[in-house]
């Protein structure tokens, strides 16, 4: 008995009638092998059929690059994927705490030092809102001012600027 015939005896009983050998092999979702502050190394394994018609598993590995993909979580002592979202605290502040830079914004953005940013190195910066500018063709939409009644508006087909006047 040659090897190919022996392999067929082993594989065929595990395959249902009318199913190809690759139908029994499920593709696993991609997994993260390694992570750094700005990189994720991914791997996926998927079923395929080789030129002889045998079921095989194909492994693909790729690296994702972007600034701030993960952050170090002190409680878990591990790198965690960054979540780009704000949560509202009990005192009304908007908090973005699940990333390398931690941000807290006061409920009233018109207050002095309303935005606080902490870097991964532990440095803290405080700032406040002076105006809002955006670019979006065409300019449309509603804006709110941190101080109603003190808003100037200048717009064109591509840029809108809303700033405080003195």
C-alpha cells in the first residue's frame, strides 16, 4: 500500500458525505502574536486544498502599524488595544482613559483648564477651548460656542472657522 492510499483511508472517514476535506477545517479568527505601542503582529490560519487535493492549513502573518495602537495597563500588567472613546463620569467629565494618552474634559469647556491630557511618560498638560475650526467640503452643520454670543463665523466652500471675539 502506498502512502497516498493510506492517507486517503485516514482522511475519508472523518469527512461527511458530500463534503470536501477543507469543509471540516474551520478558519480561526486572526490572533495577535506580539504587540508594541505602535505595532500589532497578527496571524491567521485558514484551510486550503493543495495541488494534490489534500486539505492543508495556510498560515498568514502581517504587521499592523499605527500610532497608539496599544497601551500598557498597570492593573493587568499587559498591553491592551486602545479604545478611542469617551465615557462620562459621575461628575459630568468626559474621560478617555483606555489609550496611551489619557484625556479628561470638563463638563463646561468654557472653563479655564477644561481639558487635561496625560502622556504615557506621566506629563500632564492643561488647556482650554478658544475656538472650533473644521474642514469639510461643503461647509454645513451647526456649531455651539463655549460662550454663546461671542462667536465669529467665517466660511468658504472648504473651511469653516468659529472663534471667540474680543
